[in-house]
C-alpha cells in the first residue's frame, strides 16, 4: 500500500551536516535571498531540506525551480523516496549542484509528490 506524505516545511541552505551517530541534521546558512556576480549565474551548490511524515511506501518526488515572472522551469530533478512508517518523520536532503539562474528575480522552489504540490519556498536571486 502507498500513502503520499505531508511536508513540514521546506528550507534552502548552503550546507547540511549530518551527525554520524545520531543522524541529527544541522542546517547551515539557510537563505531566502542569494546574491550572484552575474547572469546567467554560475552554478552554486545548495541543499533543499524537508521533513516528511504520514507517508508509506515508495513515492516519486520532484524538485522544480521556476521563474515566477515567466514560470519558465530552470531546474528539475526526480527521485524515488521510500517511507517505511507513516508515524515517523523522514528527513529529505537534496543536494543541488547544477542549477543556474538566468536573470535576477524571484524564483519558486517546489517539491512535488506524484505530480502534486507538497511544499514550496520562494527565493530572490539578486546581483
């Protein structure tokens, strides 16, 4: 049986540190605004973090980043994610290394489950 999860938030961070023994996550330099030197921007690595709960089984998760002025997609990635128990929180860490922003402006970072919105966050990219 498969059950779609719920997300409790979505954060963008420069880095995530996972403590080996406890598996606790420390998020470093979470942001909603980034400055770049030029456009299109160079690819800068960042982490997308979400806590998922109430899900069961294997689901397809999609991370989509799009411009909010034109709704053009600038990044897309799909992964398969397994949730073992709907009563537990699952930590989702997606490392984005190959995203370039074409112009200054506001972008939406969205997490979809089986093509339905799960969580989203806006980020402003400036020069």
